[in-house]
C-alpha cells in the first residue's frame, strides 16, 4: 500500500478541480525546498538505457507530463523531481482567460478517466512569460503548449499563437501548436490544411524551433493525412498524438460520461496507441505518444508503436506522484526481457 492509497480517498472526496488545486498547491509549496531533493532521490530513475533524444532534445527518460497539468508554468521543477523526463506547460493563450464556468472537470472513477471542459483557463502569455523568465528551470526539457485565445477569431489565430510564442518561447525547449482541444469553439477546425499552414508558418517565421503540432484523435483519417502533409511540407519537428476525445466509448460505466468535454485516461489508451502507430507509419518525424498511459505496459506499447517519448496527465490523478518512477522501473524490466540495450531500440518495433 502506497502513501497515495491513503491520500487518494481524501482527494477524491473533493470536486476534481479542487483536488487538483490541493495537489498543485502542495507541489508548489515543496518546490525548491529540501522535499524536492528527497523526491528527486526517491523518484528519479537514473539509467542510461532510458535516456533518449528526440527533436534535438535530450530526455533523461521517456515519460513526460502532458499539457494541462501545469497550465501556468508554476511547477516544472517539482514535476521533474517526481521523476518525469520532460514537462509540457500550458496551454497558454495570448490573453489571460478564466476558462469555462465550474464545474468543468469530472472524474469517471469506475473508468479511471476524466472528462474536462476547462476551456484554456490560464494566466496569459505575459504573466507566464515573466514567470518562465524568472524560474529556475529543471534539467529536463520544458515544452510550451500554445492555445488560441477564446476572443480571437479563427482567421486571426496565427498572430494570437505568435504572440504567446514571442512572450514565452525564449525560455522553453520546444513549442507545441495545440489545435486539438475540444473546449474552445472552432479550435479543431484549425487542423485543416490552410489554417494549419498559416499558423505553423507564422510560428516558424518567428523562430519557433523545435515546433510540434498536437492532433485530435477525433480527426477523420483523411484529415490526419492532410495535417501530416503540412508537417512534412514545413519540416516540422514532431507530432503529439493525441489530445482528448469528445467520443464516449461504449465501455464507459461512470455516470459522469454524460458531461460535455474531452475524455482522457484509460478508456482512450488503445485508440491513442493506434493513432501513434498511424502517425509513425506515415511520417519520419518524432512522435510524442499520449493518451491513457498509466503503467509501464502502456508506455511500452506506445513506444513500440512508434512514440519516441510518452506523456501522461490522468494517471497522475489515479496513480499518484510515484507514477513516473513506477513506469520507468517497469520499462527497464521490459527492455531487459525483450533484449533491448536501450529504449530507442524499442521505438517502432510493432510497426
Ligand atoms: C484537465 C485537463 C486539462 C488539459 N489541458 C490541456 C491543454 O491545455 N492543452 C493540451 O494540449 N492538452 C490538454 N489536456 C490533454 C492532455 O494533455 C492529454 O493530451 C490528454 O489528457 C490525454 O492524456 P491522458 O490520458 O494521459 O490524460 C488536458 C487534459 C486534462 C485532463
């Protein structure tokens, strides 16, 4: 029984967003204190077999924090101390915004899932940029997930994304164009060729490298092909597959599945892994695999499907703060039993 097994019932007695606030307050309060060093010693798995590179970045291990957990870039140091090999902060938008009315985050406990319709609540690019410029950033890559401000019309999206990059990009190791969150009206239309080309082209002109795009699992196959053609044409640095889904698999049991928003966690795991495979088959760019990763088997399946690194969010809620350590330890066991000397040898072996 872990400490989190004791703490979880108390957290789960609170509304999901309140519990998230409690968890992140604790992480903020301990960041930069001796607790961070102790966490580091206990939770970081230092092993050369897990260290990997992708889009010019060196990752100490392939397990990262997905966007949305640290929307305002307040916790990268502590998240790295929990053993994560990279941290993607954001989604940050040009404008500071409150997001949708609460409640807007729901646990589907029986399904080990979350539905959220946060709507890019964040402090905005000016505040986050200032924070990043002053922060002692951890020794792991930090990515910037950029979203579109709700008030900005779709045809002005390129400048909106550019503004955020210009305020925050200097302090991070890679940037991500997020055109796949289901909670900003019209956002996902920006995944179509012309709109995507305009946004990515504007960011590349502004010097955004490495630049990745994050796609939705709800895109029809032809639209994914179109987006990947833009990725190839612009020689983008990578694809993140995938964001949350508005679909509701028939297997769901929790009543909260009826809430509007994007579904994440265990029920999207296999679809997301299939999406990783699809992307990896069609492009040569690195793939970041995300969606339902909660244990070493799930992380390993995404890596074997072609993901250079993986990310998770929902598993932090259900498995707790030791999840990165547990996955990294399990990955080492799986590499060993499959006869791989290094995690990079496992990337794409199932393709
Ligand atoms: C509450 C919440 C907020 C999120 N916010 C963002 C966001 O701002 N930008 C983004 O690209 N993805 C966001 N995501 C999606 C995650 O980054 C990830 O793609 C998705 O949750 C699937 O991974 P998981 O099953 O490990 O949670 C959010 C997810 C959750 C649960």
